[in-house]
C-alpha cells in the first residue's frame, strides 16, 4: 500500500439526493507506477489525443497493454467498489453496469494565462456526461488531495477531495469539473487521473446504434 498508516477504506454520503462514494488506498505502489508508465507512454506516441492545456487520450482500450496484470488489478478494484456502491444504495441495478468508455487525463503544467482562461474554477470547464449512468474518477497521481473534483447540483456545489490512489463514484449526468493545481505546482508533481463512464447493458445497443446525439 502507498499509505499504510491511512486507515480509510471507503465512505459515502448523499448530496442533493445522489450518492457520492469515495474509496482509498486501492493499489500497490508497483501497480500505480505501471499504470502511470503506460499512460505516459501512450501520451508520448499517440497521434489521437486531446490537448487543451490538459493532455487526454482515449486510446488505452485500443492499445496492446504492456502492464496487463496492473490493469487487471485496477479493473478488479473498479468492479469491487461498483458492487459496494450497489449494496449501499440497496439497488442491484448498479452492479449490472458496464464500462462504456475509459480514458486518461494528465496535467503537467501550462502557462498561467491558459490556466486562468481554461482551468481555474470558473465553471468554464464544467461539463456532464448525460447519457451515462455513473462516472468514476481514479486519482492516479496528484500533488495534493485539494485538487479533487467539483460537483454542482441544484445551485449547490461541493469539492470532493482527490487523494492520490483513491477513486470517486458520482452521477455522470450532474455537472462536474476537475480542480487543477496551479502550473507552478504541476510542473514539479503533476496530476493524472483515469476516468470511466458506466452504462447499463439495456441501453448499450441504443447508444452504439447512434440514436443518441
């Protein structure tokens, strides 16, 4: 474990009627290092990546993985906590959800002008994934837990901390945005997350057929 003295395993609470779930100390240092190495390599070689001060790649599912066991451990943890979420809500429907997509986002720093315009918390980067049922954010690397995720709902907002080696489960259709470290911080120790969207199998064919626009 990265933080053997941290006793936390998971916690949950309701915000505007939706369950927010956090789990901690999930993977070994070996596995987090291997995942980070894989993502860094993909961002170096990928010709299909989004870059708006934050680098992001959707190519991981299409990649021949170098660290298969570490990814297997990661998705085992994902499935375990999705099941726990289902049990807490007493709704087995959540345990049936499947990963519809996943990608990685890395922020290693940019100009202060770009940061102020694109990344500072001003709701310009707020968004939602309205066609999905749940979202998950795994904080693979983060200079501080204060750089978590802001969630908005019904005119209210909270910032859920982004402890390194923790995950957050939230409702994708609710507005949210990352809390990014200032460039001077990220240059020394950058922020990298893995984002997953879940969808129930009953909706998958309709979504893939292109009926959702």
